[in-house]
C-alpha cells in the first residue's frame, strides 16, 4: 500500500447504452471538426452510428495485428487530411493505431523514436477512443503495440500523451459480435484482470478493479456467448473490459500475454484468441506463487480450485474457443523459437509472480499444442 503507483486515465469517460450516438453533444464545435476515424473494414461500414461531421475521413484498413506498414499507411492519410480530432473506433488494434496517429501525425519523430516509456511528444490533435469489443480496455490505456515485420515482435509505446481525451464505452456497439469473438475477447479482459491481480507489481488501488472485472466476466461472459442480444450481459462485459483497462496502465499483464504475443505476430492468431489459449496454462503455472490471489480468481470465476487448470480449460472450451495451437496454424517445429522470443519479453515477464524459464514456456506451448 505504501508503494507509489501512477494512475493516468482519460479526462472523461462516458459509459452506457447510446453514448456513441451522442458524440455531437459531448464535443464542443462538433460540426466544424476535421475528424479522422481509424477502423477496420467492418467498423468503417458503420461509422454512421457516430453522427460524424461533414469533414470526416475514414481510414478503414486496420489489420487484426497492426504492423509498421499498416501504421505508415495511416500516417500518410492522416498527414494529408490534417485532422484536429482522431477517433479510434473498433478493437484494440484500431484504438492503438489511433493513439499513434494522434501523437505522430504532427511530430518529427517516427515510431521507433518513441518505443518505450514517455518518449512521445505532446499532441495537438484531439483523441477519442470508442471500443466495439469487450476485451482490450485500450480505450483507457496509455500504450499501443505494433508489430515489426523484420523481427516479428511487438514494439510497445507508452505515453501519457496517448491517453484519450474521451473514452466512450457503449455496450450497444458489441451486440453484433459473433459468439467466437465475444468469447475470445472476454477471456482477454479476464486475463488482463487476473494477470494484474497476481503480478509482482499488483497494488491495492488496482486490485479492486481487477477483482470486479474478474467477477463480471464470470457472471456475464457465458451469457453473452449464448445470447448475443442479452444487453445486460453485454453491458457487464463492457464494464469488465473497462476495469481490465484500468489495470493495464499502473500494473500491466505478465506471462499470459508474453506467451500469447508470438502466436499473433508470427501466425496472425487474433489477440483475444491467443490469450485464451494460453490463459489456463499460465494461471495454473503461477498458482503456487500467488496461492491466495489465485484462489480468489478461481472463486470469482467459479473454477474448481483443486483442479484449477482442468476447470479453467473446460470453461474456455465450453465457450466454444479452440484451445489447441495446432489448429490455429502454428507449426510444431517453431515452438522452441517462439519460446525464446516470449522469454525475451522482459517488460512483462520480469513481473510475473513466478520465475519462468524458456524451458517452462516451451513446456506450456507443447501442452497447449
């Protein structure tokens, strides 16, 4: 409790049904704004939900695992359009690229210049984050991740200047998510909360959000997967993802995310799905180092604490998640190289509650294969 912690969040968070349609009531001078919307192809097709002003340009080519060329495309269009406001509209990938566009479009720096913590210049462009999934919590975060194709690894940027001025969390936007995406992104939100809760950097200020997020996933994820029109379940998951986002800035994730990254960067496995495949394995691996907190996670989720791995794994299977890496396009002969890559992600693994060697990671990959 005495350890200092930094908790930087958007100046304004709007949560609730219909909030996305009310942007014009939330932003001063809305009709005169030059707005750049950053979205994937699906969400680009429903920007009419936002009631955008006349001077709007939509970048519609956000990739599921955005890389440097994808960011460069966006920056070219952003500089040509010269927006005064950028909106990230979609999942974590869209919101991450929007953050980077807001700080880089008018800067002399490139992405490589700002990799790390606190290296981005102050921005003159407004930034709004509107999630359309209930998973990443990126709408309230200060980080963005982009894949470097040359190294097949994620480059992480963290800056208070990438925190949105306004985060709009509207559960209505998630109703259209198919069951598979609902399930995977929901487990991603769960992983954010559980990993932060059991991290070596865990803090009482953040634990309260982590526990509430876990409880909400346990209460609502299966319901939302079974019935996507269950608006109460959708609202609960949107709130869980928001709480997970609160956990990421001050504490962040640990081994679960480190081990999931190579699945996305090398083989294009969606972020939420990659985390779901790994989640039961790292939860069980870390249990001996965080006995009491892991027992709390199990209780909040309804897992059998005496058979933790089996119970967590069955939970994910029952959501319809494919839990075998071999079925996700990952070749068996690359597992050792993936393990070495994951072991090198020290910004996450240094705070894992239990020391994890590359041999341990390889064993987890093989068990998940």
